[in-house]
């Protein structure tokens, strides 16, 4: 085993960072005894804090690691425009979804679906969210563990131990301090993420003989700014595939995903909630673009500066190793905190949001009703603890059974499988009065069946059994887009055929009433 010693100054910065997060968790614990305190931070958070938290949650370790690796390798800038889908997604959230969730004062986003379509819709959405985050948190924890293993240059067998240690540290302050601790640590983690990334660019430029001009020239000559294919086709990962797929994903995350709905509900006012969503967008889009550019910079640096020790590394390993070999001691620790923060901010949000969903949508709704808020607060902490264990187990499972997909592709796939069409279910509820529970249920079931069939046909087994049909299927990047469009128009069409029958008053549940 070839171990790499982290410099003392960097160790101290990382340790101090973790201690600060633990202290925040302890300080916030006294305000997190009830369900509203634990899951909604007492509905008291200012807009700018919400904004940093939203940004830090969406910019995960998959992003922090995948984007530089993507640009460094053969991907170049193919997904550059995809990130700008965040802008319209945020505006839709501000003008449609935030007013809805704020006016209904929900803890769980999926309470709305029961009011609009019935209990089945709430159970489907809550189950999909929970299962998705089992896999997402495991994936994020695994990704950051890969980075740490690369930095330490330990044997690959050390990854499960890294997963366990990292999972326990994140879970500690999250379980103790609730959403308030999650949001305030997100602020610090977001600052560390951005600051750590910004340190790297001047270090790269200063070591290039021709400076920034040489960087741009070499990158341009080697076609590293290639934006990909603009061909109007459903085959391959074209610019359009990235743009539409990312827009659907971002509209889902910003509009109806429980992690962000909690933040909107936790804001001190309607204005603060909208301001938070906007600030998150204004922070995230430049951050994504910058880390994509940073990958291009690393490509030029490795090519033009000899004897860096980075030449023979895989794209995924270049950035982590750059941090500890090229960034000055102490500052390297700050970048490491940024790297760790990109994972922690996503993990702590998912732990708390999943606990809120399980506690409110299952435990409180189905099993134990009419207990005091302190009881549900205790249950939330217990669920957070149990989910943390599942997260660690899932990460270890991904380590042992991971297929050939990239981490980014794997994340997109599981999001599509477990939330395909869910965005449209909310949009149907909000934007139409015609669609009732019957039409929504049939359309949802048909969409789930279609997504599963699609994934089977493009799998190796599907290609072998049904080669002609498999060859006709679009790239899986389109699944989320098509699933949402299919559910929306099928439900609307069914409502025209079946007629409309509402068992409850729709006042306050649509944009029309």
C-alpha cells in the first residue's frame, strides 16, 4: 500500500472545519426538539442563508469531481449549456411552486399531492423520493470516498473504511442539529467550496510560461472548448439532450424535491423564500461553469508543465491530487474542505429531508397520528440515524457492485427511474382543474411501466433479446424529458375521455382557484 501523507497544515484546517460543523450541530440542537424545529428550522431562516444552502445542496461532490474530470477528459464542454437550465427552472419555482408550498404550510412536499389527487399520489411520491435518496446519498458518499482514497493513495480496499468514517461524521451534526444545523453548515460549506475552487486557477496560470493567454491558446488548439454535437437527433449525448434532460432534472429539484421544499418552508417569509431560490441559482450556475473551466485548465497544466506527477492519472484523480501537490500548505486544506463540503452539504440535506418524508408521510400519516410535536421530533432523529446507516451501506454496495457507468450518468439514471414523471404530477395538479385522481393514477402507472420498459430495452439483455426494437430507442438522457411529457399529456387526454370527477374542493390547490 502506497500512502501519501497530507501536510500538517492541511490536516489542521480539515479537522478545524469538522469541529466547527459539530459545534454548529450542538448549538442548533436546542431549537430542534419539535418536528417543525427539526425539519423546518422554526420557519425563521433569512433569504441569503437559504440561497447558500440551496446552492451547496445542488452542487454535490459528483459535480465537484465530475465536472473537472469531464472537461479534462474527452467530454470537453459538452454539458456547458445544460447548467443554464437552472435559470428558467428557478423562475418557475419562484412563481409557481414556492407560493403553493408557502401558502399550504406543508412540512412535506407530498402532502399537496394527497390533497389534490388522493393518498396514492402522496405514497407514490414519498416512496420514490425515499428510495431515490437511498441511492443518491450512497453515490455521493462513494464519490467523495473515491476522491479521499486517491488523495491518500491508499489501496482500494480502504474505501469502505473511508465511507464509514465520512458517513458517521456527516450524520453526527445532522442528527443532533436538524435542518437549522444543516442550513448553517451549508453556508460555510458553500463558501469553502467556492473559495477552494477559486484558489486553484491563479496557481495554474502562474506556472504556465505564457500565462492565461497560453492557457486559452492550448485549450483552443486541442479543441477543449468543444460544445458537442448540435445535430437534431435522439441518439447520442448532444447539446439538446444535455439541455432538455438537465432542465427537467433541475425543475424537479428546484420545484418539487423535498430537500428544497423544506428550505422554502423554513424561510422567514415568502419574499425570503423566493430570494433564497434566486440567490441559489445565481451562485450555482457560475460555480458549475467555473469547475468545468477548471478541468480545462488542469488539462493545459498537465500538458505544459512537466514533472507534476499528474500525467499518468485518470481524469477523476487529477483534481484531488492537484490539491495536495500544487496548492500551498494550509490553502490545500481549504480546498479539501471545499471538496468535502460538496459532499457534506448534499448528504446532510438528504438525511434530514428523507427523515421529514418518512416521519410525516408514513409514520405520522399512516401509523401514529395526533401525537405532540416533541414526539415527532424524536422520531425524526431516529429516522435520521437509521437512514444514515442505510446511506453508508448503500455506498459500500456501490463500491462492490458498481457497473461501468460514470458517476454522473449513474446519478441521472437513478433519478429518472425513481422520479420519472413526478414533476408532471405536480404540474398537472397545479395547472389544470380538469385532471382528476383517476386520470392521474392511470397515467402515472403507464409512465412507470414505460420507463422500466425503456431501461430494459437499452440494457444488454434487452439489446440481445430485442435488437431491432432496442436500436430504435433514444439515448437514455431523454428518459426524464419524455417521461414527464408522456405523463402530462396522457393524463390530460384521459381526463377528456373519462370526464372529470373531483371528490374534494380544489380551492387553493391550483393556479386557477
